[in-house]
């Protein structure tokens, strides 16, 4: 077998055809640098690039810089803290985090948890906590609202470890990590696996456990802060959004999808710290390449300011002595897979295999012991270097900044896990490994305390504890910390914005049209109007919202620098600095992230906003369901509007656009109230109740409402049905048999797009001698939840409980019950258990893939048209 040609894996420099000329150019440029005018040097380089492009040389500079720190030693600011104390504190955080996970898995092997991620990120977190992450000062003005911090999810144990030292969590709490149900039995607070605001509503602010959701969310939160500032609702000019994410997480498309938005909007209030420990869950992120180089190129190309934090202070002397550039050349030829091996091995191995590559490197390592080589730090473990990078990022103007921090996964875990392929799954350490870890970080623990995984907390009067609290006091207080109080907003009377819908007088319109009209009226309200945030993903004209362009404008951080083609039109496109609509382009992921930022403003900023995000319903829960679930975790308050909903309402669009399941999926999210109104009047009642729930009563829930694009006669809302609309069902009308026979009765249940078919079926049945009670179902999921709650109360032995609401409503009628929807059968089937005893229940739905055809053909195909409904009802009498 032939050996591979190693040269093809190395970065071979091009052969210099004229070294003398090259030397002259180099000398001229170095003379320019020697003058100390770096800006002039940058100008010359930019000018040369322009000149080359003008002459069609087609050359662009390499976006990857050498594998060294971006901030030179002589430009590092003085470290402002007590370095020794901070190193001790970081070591304590590491130990308590490790003990927390290991204790849980020693007692309950299936609990899981992670040690290695926080071991790599601890110093990155601690510099932020001690010097940069500002907390909200309660009762303060807008400039004291603090920063937003997104924490790497697998590092949650480290955040808990810090909260323990701060006195926010007890030792008993730490002992109940990942035991949220059983913890209260021991007088403890269960600690969630990852950042989950729903589970720890006073602690975590942002859910980041689903990889990729945190990064995109941080971008849109940063942009929403600019939106609040530009619209003069809240001054956020001094606040930052910080995000600590993993290099493996950057593989997620959501992590990368909004990078250009951040640079386009010049979000210099945004700083990402990517923890480049070079490892995913199973192995290297880029074993055959260098992820830091790849990310640098990606972020620079997207317009971000990139700071490379690669090597610690111990390397400074080596670089100073390296007059030939041997280190830089060696790093350029070392891929991450090999770098991981270096991390997992000791000083002796690294002396031989890294410094032993050539004589130049070997000379650099002369005089260093194996232990000194072993302790050479990567940049992400050096507090001084981290501070310099954070300080530069915090003060950078005009661009978002990413810090690419080189670390070791499992840092300090020695042979038990540092840099090993299996380190992500490491849950336990044997006695020898625990003592080695203790020694590595000079922890004040006896052998017994170390092997028993004893939590350690210094005395309150100790220098470490005093310093810890002093630093946080200077930065505003404890963090992370979530707030839930905000200003209450009054909701206008329903007749001021929806009278046309409540008393529609059979005017033809779609429920989408009705919603847009309501929205336009709400925007005019003096108090609530400015807090309304309309959001679309490039479909405003599709949903008939073009009239809002002139009314409130589309938000743009630079206003409108052009004259739109349709400037003379009543519906012309208008962008403005104080524009209210967030038009997110063709990005469902971006739009839902934008909605989440607005929907959680009450908590994050103490300023209640009311977002309405309208979109093709098929591109909601099916496509971005994970993001919606994360918004639910964050206790979002707002409206999601799934337009063109149903499998048959959209006609010719076909399979990819026809939604038959969003209502079913929405019902699985506990704090989502899902509605499928058929009529404009129902929609008005639902919107009104939603606003009161979220803005007045400040309930942690959000509404999902499906809307149709089909025009049909809208009836007046019957009197006294508002409660039924909200609870999920009410008797809409009775259609009596033409022959007057009262013995033949049937109940028809319909919702949304299929309600018109139900009405037509009722008249067909009446002509056939069957009396029909028509029930409008506005929410199958609310009916199902109510039924389940009543059932559970009954099983628990509670006396005097009511029957399920749907049972009570259907008791008003007789005969078989036929339920028809434009969604899969499972939706109406969800209430079968609560149908009155002795009543036959048949469901009609639209299971399967959608098709392209007319509405009439589609409804006949799926068996949900009037003829199909009537046929099933007639057959129900024969059995």
C-alpha cells in the first residue's frame, strides 16, 4: 500500500519568482508600518485592492489570518481585577459543577448531565460575570436594564455552581440537579438540565438547549433593542447582548442564517463568544481542518468583527523568541484532529510530537519542563487574554463582534476526559481522577472530600466570597435573573376596532381580511397602538397588509434611502426609522425569532409589546416548531396567525403549502391557546380575550389563530356566545327539517374553512327530513384540555366537579354527531372521550398529502365537502 502524499494536506506557499522585488515591496510596507500610522497602511492596502479589481486582476485578500491572537501583547489593556482570586473562584466553580453532575449520576445513573463543556468554558463565563455581564437594576431607568446573556446550554451546571456561591441556590438544590419532580419532597429546588425559563421562571432568561435557536434568537433580540430605541419606546443604547455558544453548534443552519442581518443592521450591541474546544458530541468538529479558520472566514465574509483568542499568556514568550515564524507555520499545518490529540496527551508527548517536528520548534521548547509544556494554556483559559478580547469587543463600533476562543474540552480532567473523544458523555470520575482534578486546580479539599464529591463554599467573610459579591454588585447584581413584572396596558373596547366583524351583516370577506382590518384599527389606538408589532416574512401583500405600509411604515435602521417604484400608489412601499412593521424577508426562522424578541419584551425589558406574526400556516409549527417551542419555554406573549390554513382552502398551491396539522401540533404546547375560527365575529372575540389575557392579566401564554383566504358571507355573531367561543364551542344555529318531523336529529360540528360546507350540508339534511343542530368549534384543543382536566379531577376523587364543557354543550342536542375539519382526523378525535354517552361520533378530516386543484375538488377528494358530510350523517341513522 502506497503512503499518502503528505504535501497535499499542507499549506504550501507559492514559489517566489522574484525574491528581490518581493523584498523591496516588503521593505516599503514595513517602512510605512514603522511610521506608526496603521490607518495609513490600511488605506494603502484597500487602495491596492481597488486598483487590482479595476484592472480585473480578480484577487481578494484571504479572509483567514494566522493562527494567533488578534490582539497583540502590547495592545492588551491592564487586567483590572484580582487575578489570583478570580482563578481560585473559577476553580471552585469547576469543582462544584463537576461534583453536581457526578453526584447525580453516582446515585441515579440515568440522569445525565455534562462536565466537559463547562470545564472548557468556565473562564469565558467568569470573565464575563466579573467584568462585563451587567444585570438589571430593579427600579432603575432605561439605561439600567442590563445586558442580555445567552449561556451555552451544556454549561448550565457551571452557572448553578456560581449561583450556589452567591447564595441563590443551596447545597441541597445542587444535590437535586435534574430532579425537578422529587426535589420539593426534600425541601430543595430541582435544577433543570439546561436553561429553561418555564421551569425556573425567576432564574433563566433564554432557552438555549435546542442547538442553533440561541444564536439566531440573540441576533433578533439585539435588533429588537434597536427597534425599541429607534421608535423611542425604550433607550437601549448602552446595553449589550452576549452569547456564549459552541463551535459544534455553528453547524446548525439557524446559527448562521442571520449573520448578514446582524452586520447589515450594524449591531455593535451584539457579542458572540464561540467556545472553540474543537469537539462535538462524538468527535472533532473539523478533524481534517481548523474550525477557527473556517469560522473566521465565515464571520468576516458576513461582515462581522472577528477577534481570535487562540493562545494564552504562557505562549507570549515563545512567540517573542520565534524569529523565524516556526510556530505560526506549525499551527498552519496542524489540523484540529491532531490538536485534539495534543490536548489529550501530556507534556512529554507534546514535546516529542509538536515541538519535535523540526529544530526551530525544538529550540523554542529548550529549558521548559514537561509539566510547563503540559500547562501551556489555550487562549480561552487565560483570564488576562479573555479580558482583552471582551474589552475590545465591548468597545468596537459599527459591527457585531465574534470572539473565537480556543479551549480544551474537559479542561483539567486529565486522563479521565481532557480532549478525549468520549469526554462529552463523561458523567463520572474514579477516585484517582478526582484527586488529580483537585490537585490540578489547587482546591482546598482533603482526599476524602474530593472522592466523596463534597461541595465546597468558602466562608462568607473570605476574600473570595467578598470579591465575588463585590464584582457582581458593581455590575448591577445577580445574573442570570428573569423578571416577570411590567407595565399593564389597557385594551380598547372590542367595538372600537371590530364592530364590523361582530355585526358583519353577511358581508363577504375572508377571516384574513377581517384580521388585517382589526390590526389596522388597533394600530390607531393611542395607548396600545405604539406597542403593537406587526411581523411578516415577506408576505404582507399576500395577506392584504399593504395598506399598513403607509399607515405605520416598515422598520429600517437607516430609514428609506431610495424612491420606491410605486411611490405614487396608495399602497406604496415605505421604510422608516420609526417604522412599526418588521418585514423579515423570506426567513421563517428569522421572523419567529423576531416575534419571540417582541413577545418576551415584557420580561426582558420591562416593556410590554404585542406582536402579531402572520404567515402561511404550513410554514409554522411544521417548519419552525422547535423555535415556537423555545418561545413557549421563554413564556412568550403574543399572537401567531397561521394564514391560508387548512388542507383544502389554498386551492392550487399543492402539497407543500397545504396545512392539515398545525392545529394538532399547536395543541401539544401547554401555554399555547389554539383557535380555528370560522367567522370574523369569532375572531374578534378571540383577539379581544387574548389581549386581555396577555396585557391586562399578564398570563404567560400565547395564541395561535388560523385564518382563511376564502371569501364568504360573514354572519353576525350570535348573542351571548362569547364564553363558548373562548372555551371552544357553541351552538351556532338550528336548521329544522322541512317536513317538521322532530324525531330525526343530527349534530354537525365544524370549524374554520369547513364551516361553510357544514352549513350547506345542514340545509341538504333538512331537505331530507333531518333536523340539524350546528355547533361552531373554535378550538378543539381547548375542548380536549378541558375534558382532560375534568377527567383527572374525577379520578382524583374531587366531588362536585362539572362535566366537560363539550359534554354540556352537546347535551343541548340529540342524535349522531358528525365532526368535520380541514385538518387531520386526530384533531376532532381528541374530544371523543367527552362526547355524551350513547351518542355516535364520526369524524371527517384531511389525512394524507395535499393536492393541487380547486377548493371544491379538494374537499370532495378528502371527503369534507357538503355532500360528503350529509352522506355520512344519513348513513349514521342506518346503524
